[in-house]
C-alpha cells in the first residue's frame, strides 16, 4: 500500500492520471462557496474513480489579509469554513459509502493564519482564568510558510519567541449531506464527517463516509498546514489550499461514523458531546471494524486495542468534540 | 524502539549511581503492601537525592497465576493495585514538590497479564453492545515476555491471531497522600497522582507531585509492560516489576496537578470526570508551566500548544479519567 | 390539580378572544406536516397579536393505532415529531423575539400512547442492565383518556398494576428556524427551541423564542398529555392535539435561548450536551433575566436563585438534553 | 407551607418518643467535630431503635459571625462541613442498611448565612461571565430567621430588594464510612451519602444508607434552613442546628446508593460526575426499588417513572454532583 501511495503522490506531482482514471478540475469562484453540509446544490457530478483537482478557501473565508484583520469584524457572519462543493457522486445511494483519498494538499498562499476565536468565553471554558493584564481579546497570528524546509514559523505576539514547526497539511473539513434532511453549519462535525479537524486526514489518507442522500453531496475545506491536539485556541494554521483527491464508491456498505486509513493505520472518528461519548463512538466503530474485516471476536479486538491502540482528542472547540481511536496495521492479521 | 527500551533496561540495571547519591533498597513482603493513598504508615524514610531500588506487585495483588484465575474470585476485595510504600521523604512539607525520576523498570515475572474487568457494565459503558454470542464474561489473557526482543506476545482467546507488541514499561500508579486528610483507594487517580495509567511515565521520565502532608508519603505500583490509549479493557499488560527511582525534593514550589518531563517532552496530567474537565486541567497546567518557566504570555502559550502540542486519553476506565497534554521541548525557548 | 386543568381546558375551549385580537385557524393535511426546523416553506402568514387555532399530529406521525403497532415498523423513517407549520410571523426579523402564549390544548383522540424507543442502547445508556428475562425489546403502552376526571390511565404490560395520572397537557415541540441556515430534524432541541419536552410549556405559559430568519418560521407539535422528569423511556403520553395559541412579536429584543413564564414562574431552558452545560445555560439566562428586567446585580441574583430557585431535567433522551432553571415571581421585585 | 413547617418543628420539639424507644443525647464540643467520612473514631455507640438528640455546627465551622467574616480567611483550611459523629451503630455490618429518620431540625442561631464560595472559578464555571463592574469577589449574605412566620429574610447586597423565603430545614450532610478503607473530605457526596445537599432530606424523611464498615460510622451536619435547586452560589442558608433522629438497622439488605422516603415520596440519590451519570444512577436505583418492593417489571417501572416520576439537580457545586429521581407513592401499588 505504501508503494501505491508513494506512486499516487508521485503521479499527483507529475499530474498524469493512471490511464483508467478520469481527472477533473473544479476551481470555485468565491460566490460558489457553500457554508453548510446538506443545504447547497451540487456544483458538479463526479463518476466514481475520478481524480478531482480543486481549491479551498481558508476558514476565514479569505477575509483576514493582515494580522490587524480580526475575524469577528472582517468575516461575514455564518461564513466560517467555506466549503468547496458539494459534489454529486454518481451512483451513490443511502446505505453506500464513499472513499476519498487525499492525493495532494499544497498551500495556496505564502502564509498561514491562526486566531484566538471571537468567543469571549473560550478561555474560561478551557479553565484558563484571565491573565494579569487581561489577555482575552481577539487576536491574529501570521505564520510564514517555508516551502523548501516544509515548515511554518510561529512568532509570539510579544516578539520574544519564534520557532519553526513542520507542516503536516490536512483538510479540517470533509463531509457529506447529513441524514434526516438536516443542514448543518460548516463548523459542525458529526456522523456525516464535516469539521472534524483531525490531523490524520492528510496526504495519503483515505476517508470513508456513509452516504445519506442520493449523490452523497461531498464537500471539503478548512485547510490546515499544521494543528496540535485539541485545536485549543480555536483555529489551526489556516490557509487556502490546492487539493487533489481520488473519489471512489463502495456500494452496499454502511459506514455509520467516519473511518479512515493510511498505509500504517486504521482509525475511527467520533464527534459528539460529551467528550467521553465521542471517544466511545470512535472506540466502538474501531472494534466493529476489527470484527468485520479482520476476523476478531469482540473481546479479543478490545484486548488488542487496549494494549496496542492509540487515541487523541482532535478538537474540543467546535459544537461537537472529536476523538480518534486507531491502531497500527502491523498489529492486525491480513484482511479476510 | 524495542532496542532502545532493551538498552535502557540494561543500562538501568547496570547503572552506577552518581558518587554523591545514596542508594537504598526496599523489597516489601506481601503483608507490607498498601492499598490506598494516605492511609498507611511509612515503610521507610528517604533523604532527597536518594536512589531507591524496590519491587512492586502486579495490579491483581499477585493472585492471578494462570489464565483460569479470574480476578473477581482470586483477588481479595479492595486489594487492586497494591502499593509499595509509602515512603516518607525527609523535609517534604505541604507546598513543596517531589520529583521522582524513573531510572529502571524490569518485569519480575516471565509473563504479563490482562483481564476484562469484572465490571458487568464495562462493555455497555464503552458503547459496545453485547456480541452474538454474548461476550461480556470476565476473562484473562496471558502475554509471554520476550526479553531479548523487548516484546510481549498477544494471543487472541479464540487462538486465531497472535502478534508481538514492543514493551514500553511504566508505572500505572505513582502518588502521594491526598490533601484534606483524605484516603483514596489505590485504583483512583487525582491531583495527588495515583492510578494515572499514563504510558509516558516510563524509564527516563521525571514526575512532579505536589506535597500535601509532611513527608509526602510517596507510593507506587501497578507496573505495565505496555498499554494503549484509554486502557479500554480495564487493564494493561500487568506485571510485578523491579523498580529503580531517584527521589528529589523541590522546596517551596506548589504543583497543584501532576507534571512530568522527559528529555523530549513536558506534560501535564489531569484526572477527573467528565473527560473534558480532565483535559481542561491538563491544558491549563501546561499553559501555566509555559508561563512560569519559559516566559510565555498566556495567549502565546495557548497558540503554540494549539499548533504544536499533543494530547491523549490515558484511561477512561478508572473512577476518574486521565488526559495528558504535552509539548516537545524543541518548540520551547530555553528555561529562564 | 386535575380540576384546575379541566377548568383550564374548558375555559380555553370557550374562551372568547379580546375584541382587538384577530383569530385564524389552520388545520394541516397529513401531507402538509413538516419534519424539521428551518427546512419547510411557511404554510401561513400571521400578524402579531393573532390567535391561532390549529391541530398537531402525535410524535408517531399518527402511525401507531394499536398497541401492536411498533413505531420502528409503522412510522416512516425520519418522520418523528411532525410539526404543524411553519408560520411566517409578519415583521419578525433576526434580533427580535416572538412570544407564544399557549391558550388551549385538548387531546384530539381518546387515548395517549407511550413507547419504549426503538433505540437498542437506551437501557444501557440509562445504566439499566438487561433484566432477566431480557427486557429490551420495543413495546407500546396505551393510556385511556378520562376527560371528566382530567386523567389518563397507566396500565402495566404485565397487567398487575394500573393507576390514573392527572393530565398536564403541553407541547413537547415549539421552535423557530435555527441560525446559520441550519435545518434540524424535529427530534432536536436547541437555542431555537424545538423538541424541548418541557412540561412547564402547558396552558397559560408564554414561550419567548429569538428570531433567526425573517418571519421566524414558528412551528409546533409533539403534544404530551403528561410527562415526568427526564422522559426516561423516550416518550411521554403522546397524542394529537387541538391547539390554541396567541402569537406576539417583541421588536429589538434578543433572546439567545428560550425563556418562558407563567402567572407564577419565570424560567430559562437550556438544551445541549453534556447535561451540566444545559443547566449552566439555563442558569445563566435566568440570571441575565433578573439583571435585565428586575434590577438585580449579578451576585445578588445568583444568591436568590441559589436559595429560592428550582430546576429539573426535562429530558435526557433527545440528541440534546434539556434542563429548566426557574424561580417563582413572588420572590422577585416588580419589573422595572 | 410555613405553617406546616412551624408545626412540624413544634411537634418535633415536643415529641415524646414511643415508650419502647431509647433516647440518647450527644452535644459535641467544637474539638470533637470531624471533617471527613471514615477517618474519625466513633464518639458514641448507639443501639438500633434509638432516638438521638444532637447538635450540628454550620458549614463554616462557626467561623463566620458577621457579614465581614469571609470564610476563606475565618475558616481553618479543610474544615468545611464539620460532622457530628461518627456514631457506631451496634450490630451494623457490611451488607446491612441503616435507616435514619429525621424527627426534628431547629435553627440553633437567629440568623442563617450564605456565601459566594472562595472558588475564583465558580462564576465562569457556571457560564456566567464577569459582570461590569467585576463581581467575582467573595462575599457573605446574612439571613434573619423569623421563627413565628417560618421564614428567613433575603437581603440583596446592594440593598435594593428584600424578600422572605419559607424555611424548609434539612441536613446537607448525612453519611457513613466509605468502602475500600477510603476517607473522604466532608464536602464530598458519594455512594456513602455525605454532602448530598438534597432538600428532600428534611423533617419526616427517612434516609437509607448502605453499611461499608462495622458500626456504619454515621455522621451528619451542614444544616440548611432553605436551599434552591443546584445550590448554585455554593452554599445554602447555613446554620447550626438542633437535630433529632431515629436510627434503625435493616440486617441483610444492601443499599448501593442512598435511598430516601417520606410519607408521600420514594427517591434515589446519585452523586458523581458527570451530571448525567448522577441522574442515571438515581434513575437506575429507583427502578430497582420498584422492582424489588412493588412488584414491577423493569420496563413497566421505567414507563411509570417516565410519566409520573420527577427529578431535580440538588447541587452542581460539590466535588460530585447530586441528582434526585423520585416518584409519589400514590402512583404505586401496595408494597409486597
């Protein structure tokens, strides 16, 4: 599989699709961006097996152009996390699963941006009392992108400390239309995927999303150049991105909550409140995966995860919290 | 990694103490074990700067000797996680901090043990419905220790799958007497440390614990050969251990919640319910650490942690849940 | 109490509107029912000050006609809690508040229905282990309505126990379109109101809902003849209802979360997860109300609520949990 | 209501014990008070069936004597909620239950006291942002007791509003020694009872507590003249009290979590975090009670509670949160 991915990256770099793969391109105008899951008309129909080259705006809707642009003032209300799409996947029906492999992610601007959210309660919510002097006002950090070294540069507001952090680009948002006719704002993660802010969803990862409506209505956005656990200040290092994805369709397989895999890992992603329920969902779906594809009994699966599995809290700042439960493939038998 | 660990164990075993360090040994009889924090008389007085060589019984109180010994039957009630100690650290007063560096951990038996807890509600608590056929009965897995390869061997109960997992030995329990005159059962983690079940607390780690009573009353136990995130089946790969620790005292420094560091990381450990509060505590204490020792402003600290920090859920099966928030030292300026 | 209710129903039925009040009637066909908040076109425009006479279907979409009709089989998927409406309130704009007074609620059928939800995890979620013999299968209870005594009759499935419970009819659902362009399924409560399942919202209560979209898009449904705290089996005594409401508009007043008042009480209603956050929201909004309308300082308000306020958990079975915080008007000074 | 309470107090004061009942008196010196559950030597042995006349200090350990005495300064650290006791109940063994009936509660001082806790995070914890001007500093409210009217008088700090609130005296704390050899600070509630701050535990109530150690080691304190739901400012109207209790022993009945009953209600009390787990415990134990004593099947019990049961959040400010689930006896068949 690692050879496949390496090839895919190589091919993506060279940009020649495999002979049997169709490649399409969709670069949205700003007016075509969508700010929810489930509420916009499809921008394009895509056949399973197609490679899509596209572009995503940053989470600020492109409104923050300098450190003095505060999102609470520059951004139109309810325009966080603009989505590219939705894309109508041909043949996708409720009860199916789409598999989206992330082939390429490149920053489309020479800087990334992070901000302290305009939520006045964020610090107290995180159990951080106001500092002395008060430190709760909205602010913006710019990160220079250093493409040759694959890093971004952190600079403290007070100018004292600066350090480079390796880029690990990923899509903060990838999702489909929810069930029950719901439309969710693009800051919400859930069983439909969405704003999961999960660093594992970078180049080489394949995301599995259950289909709730005909065509699935896939969309994505919120590119992150790097993000730590919890996304605790409310944003990652945010940037517009050039995106390359392969989209496939698995007929007749239900996927109640998002799953993902890379060459080395399989993982399940739970997004709800409270945090323990997000973890329980992720853990349960990972156990089910070991039962279904790897032949484990329930308790033997749980035992192996208990010793060799890992987890982390992706984010604790969105309307639902996100936890990942995962295990390395080297501990698993061959798929059956 | 297994080579590194094997080397570390070797070095720790051979390791000559620095010339100025006193070394003492304490190997408890079974009757000397303690099953709580705060409720036992000290077994030994120790001067700061001393290296302690000792031994810990496994979490089953040594009662599980074959896979057919079920803990609910073999173990005396309320005798989980027997503690070695407590040790009276000379000069330690409320408001001080003790620093315990883990120099060596060696399995004292040729096998490790994990069990599905005798809590009938564990599976439903983890959102796992009973399998078909029902799968909720208590059971025990034995793991063979392979010292030359630095691994333990997982074997599924149904015999289908077997795989080696690298050992990363650590102490599941390390703590002091709680405040307010409390005595807590040895399965409980809290601000006094205790049953934190945190894999980072292995060889090379230094744990900082705030002192609540004269002498601190340090104890430890619950050796784990390896444990994944969440400790989701209720136990790690449990074993009796030979333990080597260096114990130091930091006068006049308060440590409200346990902190730890290794060569590469600093970390804070929160243990409470719900899980989000455990994370908030760990995050807050990590921010405070960056303020105090590294000269960060509050929001600059939070910003850096948001992009370069990490976290994971250590365990979600004890009376309090434990979350670690951490950051690599390479992203921090020099200590001031 | 039952006499009071019977009288209230009688008065509501007879009740002549004030001379200046317009009265309109809207009785939906089944095909006109709506299953969400925010996603349906308005069925009628209503001027502020109007009395609306209407009708609501039960939470089973009318599909359960005998105790052998199981909702999981009889009801169309995603057709729980059908809504009557939405109604476009003329002049309502984002930033305003609508005030809906419940003038009359009459059961439209001679029986009420409750069911154990078709969620296989409900019992374990409620910490109730399976009974012996297993007791987790879906089932339906029919309650006979005794209009002359103002009661419904509970009958145990096993036939052993039967008892009358006084009716206290209320609307389980009343809400407006959410913000951010969201559409939420009709089983969800939130800051837009919705499926709050709060018994206080009976005859005589006025509900205040913040307006998020032009016209507010008010809808209601899910009539309950009586419901205890928590709605712990997943449903109340459910019935189709004849409904009489007065709808008013308060320009320029924001209402971030639903508020309500009766002759005797003022209350705030929080709906989110976890349960403590639902309570915190309700408590905070009640304190703000005492500050705004009754001249309290923040801590004096909190002190009075701490001694004379009350609360209860309305429900713990919907996608968000609902808590009410309230205080009797007799403890408050005159509105300023 | 106030007349009822006044009468109850009068009757309790006059009340002659049944001829076969032994009556004992224990009035502690301040030096005899205990500040935990499980860690003090018994002050007296009591035979089952005995009536105990006693006295409890207030939660401030008697240190607040005027509104200018701030508890954070006047009270010795870890001396909140002083306990009268513990009492060794003769014949009580682990696996038994003690039943404590509250016969009389009289304020022992002419004023009650409430304070905003010295926890700097309380307001933000309750989702209340700092007011303008800041309002988070510690403060104390004195309530005059009006014995003839059975009320206490609330007075706002700013002097604007004053109102009388009917007294409903109860014991904030009543508990036994915990299991597992634990000692818990007297501010903690749990399965051993303790600081449950539950207003239902007033005159006429019988509290059932499971026995964990020989003699049970019953203690009580923290008298409240009145308290609203949630105890949201951190304290009730606190006062020293004269107390009269009847203590009985039920051999061979386990009571895993505290239960209580009055003439009209039966109830179960859960104390843990998060709040939903506290409610789940209370609900589960109430269902079990209906199964055991009233002959219900599990789902029929849950159905009846769902329609006729009630609940409330007793407190959300202690180390564990407390929820009561209850049902009126008039809805139940005769005990079997």
